């Protein structure tokens, strides 16, 4: 592969993110201690050593963002790209959490101080940029400059300022069009639209992927198989990530837990009146099931695999519950919080008042 991307130093931070997810979605303490903790430690030490401190902040000697400017010398940036920056910001944010959870509070504070030296994400009227002084200027198959929206969740629509950045980023994508996209680009952007709580646009892009970039045997083909209806490329290389990205797009429309609470049906298209899912996994090792009928949320069920604090946004104003005493549930701003036990199942049903 092109060296900017196959040998990118922040790939280590991207791999560490997967260790983090494995821990957060399972809450497996053994995995945290034997796998996530040591891997994060080595990656953080590596990034700490290769970044250089200037007058204002730390920076990489060279930065890049996957396949922007292809294999050209212009693929290298002398200052942070938002792709590298989001990964490094996220690394030091999560290692603080990992060390703090493991009891190494002093070390956690050290890594948190390192994060204070990492600059903020770069944005302007076009939303998140490719890099400092480099807007997204043309249609491009990768959305890595939007990593902070999805999958990392550094930016969230719950925050009014973040929401503007997210919306402007998507407007710039729409302005430049999809001609230079390939199949996985459409599946990928669906998850970003879902994080923006735009279920209609998420569904449109998933449909385009399925109709134009998938062969009859279900393989994802990079090129547009309907003669270039949505993209200029019409070739047929098979890449598996598009199929996984499609599944993730559906998941993001049905369930999200990247914020400090779980939310069901965060990005459902208007035309999806009857929707249900069973035992999708959320952070905290919670298995979630939910149902909508005629556009109205009917039921929400949570099974706690390991116990712990559950924070979930209730999709109805009035409700009845089973599996926990109502006095043990605290509700603020629509978020219900309660302490769960291992194996406990809690059900909420719409009271239709």
C-alpha cells in the first residue's frame, strides 16, 4: 500500500480504539487488564515519543489522511490532519479512562495532561477540514476527516456547537457530490448521517449502496454496476468492508451508545413506521431490544450482562416498567439512570398518556 497510510503512526491509535471497544461493549475486566491496558500503554508511549512540542502544542513530524491526494507528495501535511488529530485526541482521552478504571489514577492524570497539549479539531464554514488550511475541495471516496463524528463520537449533535460543525461537514460533502466515491463510501456515510440523526439520508445512501454496488451473490463491488449512475468508477474489485459498513449503518440507525447514554431509534427514516430489533449490544455490556408500531415506540428491554450503571434515553414520555423498582430509577432530561445487577432484565413500556 501507499506508505502514507500503510505506515501511518496513528494506525496504532486506531487499533487501540478496537481494544477499547472490546472492553466497553463487554466490560470484561480480564480483557481490560491483560489486553487493552498493556496495548494502550505502549501505543500512548509511542505517540508521546514521536510527537514534538512546539510553542503552542504537540504535533506529528508529518501527518496524512487516508488516500487524500493519493500517492502524491501532497498527501503529506506538515501540520495535523483531522484524521490523525481525532485519533490521537481520542487515544489520550480513552487511556485516561482505562487507567482510571484500573486504579492507576496518577498515571491516568499524566496522560490526561498530555491530551491538553493536543490541539482542537480544525473546522470552518465548510465543517471539519482535511487539515489546517486545507478544506475538502473535491469529491473523495474516503470520509476520514469526519472520524471525529463517526466512529469516534468526539463530536455529538447533543452539543449545539458540535451540531453546527457536523451539519456544515455534511453540507460540504453534499455540495461536492459522489462522483469520486466507490461503494463503501455510500455505506460509510450512512453511519455519519445516522450520528447526525438524519435517518432519511442514511437510508438513501444504504439503498444506493445495495442497488448499485452489490452483486447478485451479495459481494460488494467498488464500482457503480449501473453504468455510473452515482459514481464515475464502474470497475468490479470486491472489498468486504462495504458489507460490514452497511450493517453498521443499520445498527447506528437503530441504536447508539457513543454518548454517555444509550439511545434507541436515534435515526429512523420517516417511512419506517414499524421497526423492531432484538439484543443489539451497547456499551456497558447491555443487550437492547426495542419495538415501534405505527411510528410510536412501544417497548424497550435491557438485559445487563455484568451489572453496573445504566443510562438510557427513554423513547416515550410516560411509561410502566418491570424488572426494577421504580423508586430506583432517576430521570433527568429524559435520561433514565439506574443501578443494574448481573443478568438483570428491565422492561419499559409506553403508557400512552
